[in-house]
C-alpha cells in the first residue's frame, strides 16, 4: 500500500485500520486512542459555572464517538506487538484481556461535569497503576493547537513513548487522528507508523511531521522574556549576568519542545 506521507522517521497510511493491520509487520509498541463508542460527540448533560450550559467545540463530521472498534481490531493489535497502550481501555473492558498495569492520566480537571482523568489499558507485565499528570480541558476546546476532537496532549504521548519504548523501537498508532503519537515519536527519534481513515487528519498530521525536529541529545536553555530586562541585553555587566541567569530554564530531550509549545510567545530557545 502506498503511504499518504513518509519521511525518515514517520509513515502515514490513509485507510481503514481493519483492512490495513492484518498485513503489517511486527512493531515494538502500539500506542493509540480509539473511539470509545459512548456518544461523547453528542454533548454532555449538566452545566458549567454559574448554571450555564457547557459550550463544546464543534468539529466537521461530528459523529466521531458513535461506534467503537470490534474485538477483531484488538486481536490484530496484539498480533502486531508484545506491548500495547490503549487509551480509554475501561470502555473496552468487556473485549480486552485482563490487565495488571494501568496508566491513569490526571488532568487536574477544574470542571465539575468532566472526569478527573482517563485510563489507559496496557498488556505490560508490570503489576501496578502509574499516574501521569498533564493539565488538560480537552472537550472545552481551549487548547491553541487542538485540531481533532479527541486529541491527546503532546506531553502525554511523549511521556508514554519515553517510558514504554527505546530509541531504536518502532511505534504504530492505528487510530492516528491528527498525528500526536507520530509527532512525539519523531521528537524522540523513534520510527512510527500511523493509520487514519479521515483524509483531512492525514493532511494535518503530515504538516505537523514536516516541522523541524530539535536535536534531542543536546541541551537547551529556554529564557523567559518577562524576566529578562531588555535594556540589559548586550551589556557585559553584573546586572546583565544576573538577569540572564534568573531568566533561564534548562531542559534536555523533548522537554524544551513541549515547554515552548505550551507557552507560545513568551519564551525563546537557544543551545545550552
């Protein structure tokens, strides 16, 4: 099958994963967020603050949560890889095998009508529940870079890949959406494959993947422009050196990229 998009790190296929997965070679990690089939696309009961109805961001073809994948799809996923992470796994508990290791994403949620977080099913042999905290108000549509109704934070998918794969591994997302899994994998120097049935999301993902990748083996300094007095810049004085030190936040690997994306306009990045 001809790829919709391909570069040195990522490959996108436009099509139905039910038809594509059976012919795929083995990979090292399946990381995906399938539709849950609980009709979240139809809105929510309840009210937000001060008794006002919750305003939900609308998307084209707004029926993304009407059906969930069949058990056959998950069988193909298990054939592909020894390790799988499936977000929303609690909605598939009747067709997924028993898990001894779950991931809980704490959203630091402030809206009383939304869940405190989400669960990911895994077939890891660990015997534990792991919590990752990433602030997010997904369905309210407040995120500047959000282009898909169930788009997961880049920081969350980066965390999953860092903690459940190695640099030489290949990752597949059969419900790719806008390509967050592939973007995170590319930022971490992992090969990745995405499958998406909607062509418009293939186009969005391809554009995201064409953005320049930071050298993740290098160190970076992010400077807070609000803490860096402009009249000190260029002057080799004690005051300037103090200002430069107080404005600097040091990062390595994907941390610098995620931080910049979460705080647009205020920070600049330079080599450490």
